[in-house]
């Protein structure tokens, strides 16, 4: 019998598997798709390097950097280019830079005079009770503390860029726990953030988070982990049933139409919530999972478009641009991919990655590549002055892209927690539990590997 079987070969399951194996444990990772890494996947075509899913890994803490070094990927590491430090938000149909200094904050056309005043008054606004705060949406929180303008032209596009979600539905406590803790501990976001920074300085834990990628793209990370796992990673293998027999876990998966079985002392589940619910679980586990609410996963299309540089008059001097839901363009935003990292487009060309769909536009989920391209090109003509047609195009569609931490998230997480308590050795991780950023899923894998190598 194995020490553990890990369901799901996304970055969380792969990280957990690799770290547990390094501790000498006998583990297997079972992944449904033919490639490891979930949405983390890079496509190379000529001199274009396209990220099919995530484009950047925001390093959440120093450990992730040492993890990358341990995997031998330091020489592959790419920092974002200095030009990418600017970010744009669309206002009145034009990309407007996000202010990065107090002077810019005063003069920016992004917010109205009243909006700017709302921001300045934030430290003096009253807190609400912890109880009310626990279920407050991102939109209610931001309107209450910073005013409507800040919600519409800062948070709404930001939420679209991160979650492809709706700030009126996401619960702050789950979606952006740090913002909630700032208010709880500092009485205000601004005071809380200052207090937090001072504390980190005092304790020597200050760390400047930064976005990175790799010369061969982010896909090299899951590929490297997969190589380390060797024949302990089962690809093209869909888990269909899990049974608890005496003190062991029996896992059944399908590969090439054939059923395979494995037995392990511990079971790790790093699957999306809808995949967890689809599995045939043994009697004691199935009812609470069935009864718990669904998490919503909106569809997102990631359309990579290449152009001759002179086709776009805009400087493309930034990370990209985000579209607030109040504005008329259809796209959620576009990353200026070739401004972000070197080696994304051939000499004299540029690469833009346009995101379409999300919670905002479920009606676009099933659109053809041609239609999506039409929408993207039309918006790019208006927003950055694009002329002519793309010289390169690649579309990746994610029908269930990112879990939404709405009011259903709390009961869902409670269900998983109570199952973990009832069945020692059962662990849930990944982005339907521990945060939706790639960095959070890596840390989720680390957390689970630590549980596997101790007696929990
Ligand atoms: C388009 C897009 C853009 C993104 N951009 C960014 C970004 O720029 N930066 C960032 O930090 N994050 C980004 N994210 C989010 C981030 O990529 C994910 O949250 C993270 O990779 C999730 O990893 P995970 O291991 O938790 O889950 P997943 O990667 O979803 O892993 C779950 C795995 O389980 C497998 N599976 C499902 N059912 C079964 C079954 N029955 N049996 C076996 N295996 C099964 C799936 O195939 C999948 O590989 C983006 C996501 C998407 C979709």
C-alpha cells in the first residue's frame, strides 16, 4: 500500500507529490489530462511564446523562490521588464495609467474629485462589526470605505483581471483576506497596511512580492515537477471512484478505457470542486459533498494575437489594460505580453493576450475562435488604435476557469474541513480551498506535503 495518492496533477497536486516524494514517501499523482499543470501551459509557435492560462507567477514568499531554485529553474527565471511597471485602466474608452505616486493620484483623470476625496477620507471611516464584515462583498466593502468611484475604476477591473469575477458577488473575507485583516487590525485599509508593513519590518519578514515567468514560459514549472515525479505521475487518468476500506483509501481511475486501482494510507484531493462532486465517493463521504453548494467557475477565453509593431500606435508601455464593467468594450482586458517578458514575439512584432468572458459575459462562453477574434480586434482598434489584421493568433478556452469565492465558498470549505476531521489522512487543497493565485496553489501543495510527512 502506498503512503498517499494525490488526485489532480495541477500545480498544487504536483507540488505536494514532489515534496512528499522528496521526504521519502511513496506517492502517486493521478491527472485526467494528457499534460500536467492544469491551465499552466505554454504554447510555442515560431518565435511566438504564448501562455494558454496564467501569464505571471506572483512570488508570494521567499520559499517559492527557493523552491524554483531547488527545481533547477533559476537560470530560466525571467523578471518582468521595467516597462511593464505601468498598468492601464480604461476610462471613457481610453487607456489611463493607474497612478503610482501621490502627485499622479491627485491629477489622474481616472477618479473624480469626489472619488479622490473618498480615498483620502478612508482612514477616518468607521469599522463595521466582525460579524457583518465576515459576509460582506468586495463591492460593499470598497464602496463603504473608499466610495463608488474607487469601486468602479480600480477594484471592479482588478477583480476582473484576477478572478474574471464580480465584486458584488465575491466575499471579501475569502477573496481578499488581507484587505479585511487591514481593516480589522488597523481600523482602516490604509492604516492597516502601514501597520502591517511596520510589523513585517520589525520581524524581518518583509518581502517584496514580484511577478516572474520563465524563458520557456510558465509551463516549464509543471513539466519539471512531472519529470521529477517520473512514473509516479499518471496522466490521461480520470479518477472515478474513491472508497474507504478499513483504514485505507481505494482509488479507481480510468485510462484508455481500462480501470486501474490504487490503495493508500492517505488521500490528497487537489481537484476543482465540480470534479470532486462528480467522483463516486464511499457512503460516508458522498452525502455531505452532494449537499454542499457548488462553486461557480466562469468560462474565460485567452486569445493571443501577434501584430507587426507598427500596426499599434500605442506605446504598449505597461503590464496591460483592464476594462471596468461600466465601460463599453467587450473584452475583460489585454496583457501587453511582449512588453512583459522578453522572447514572446518575433523581432519587430508584438504579442497581446486578450481575455474574454468571465462572470461578466457568460453568453460568450461558447463563441467560436473567429467570433472571439472579431470582438478582440474591434476593441483593440478603439482602445490602442490597432490597424489591420493579426499576423498570428492562438486561442485557448477554459470552460471552467477560476473558482469564485462567493457566499457558497464558506459552506463548501466547512464541508471539506469536517470531512478532514472525520477522516484523518484525508486532505483537500488547491484553488478551491487555498486561494486562486498560482502562488497560493504552490503553497497549498507545500502545506499538504507537510501534513503527509507528519502524522496528520
Ligand atoms: C485563463 C487563466 C489565467 C490565469 N492567470 C493567472 C495568472 O496570471 N497568475 C496566477 O497566479 N494565476 C492565474 N490563474 C489561476 C491559476 O492558474 C490557478 O488557480 C492554478 O493554476 C490552480 O492550480 P490547482 O492545482 O489548484 O488547480 P488545477 O490546475 O485546476 O488542478 C486540478 C487538476 O485536476 C485535474 N482533474 C480534474 N478532474 C479530475 C479527475 N476526475 N481525475 C484526475 N484529475 C482530474 C485537472 O485536469 C487539473 O489538472 C489563471 C487561470 C486561468 C484559467
